[in-house]
């Protein structure tokens, strides 16, 4: 599977996708217009190892809902990711059995290395 979960309205996601220049065999899913499904988030969790790793603690709603003071469990992270797209750390890039989460320079470099076969 070669897939990218991203936001079309996110300038950082768009910049990263342009920078990566992904091959045509990648499927792009704008999570705002095509919400992620339970099956998709479960697949992401299987590869990443946890829902927390997929969860964005930088989301505006995270602060507004005061979730940093809540004792969140894996089921809670899954619930919030499915409840509102902003809770998914973006972009999420899946290349076969590897997952790359977020927009850090290190993550983008790892994707580039995976794409070039390094």
C-alpha cells in the first residue's frame, strides 16, 4: 500500500507533498473531504504501534478541550482521531509496511530515503 493522509488546506502538507514528488502509484486522501474510517485508523495503528503516535497534540481542539490535563487512553486517542480530522498528526505516509507520521524534517527525510530505497 502506498498512501498519504493529508489536508488539502494545510500549506505544510502541500509543501511536503511537492517536496517529496511522490510517484503516481500513491493514493492521496484529503481527510477533511474524505474522513478516515475505523478500518483505516486501525491499519495505521497496526503499523505505528499506537493510536497516541497518530494523535496531534498541536491541534487547536486539543488545547480548547483541555485534553492535556485528561488521562487519555489508547481508546480515547482513537475516538478523537475518528471524531475530528484535526486530531490526526499530518501528513501520514504509508509505504508498504512502513508508516511516517507528521511533518518534522527528520520524518520527511525518512520518507525520501524510503522512496529512494535507502
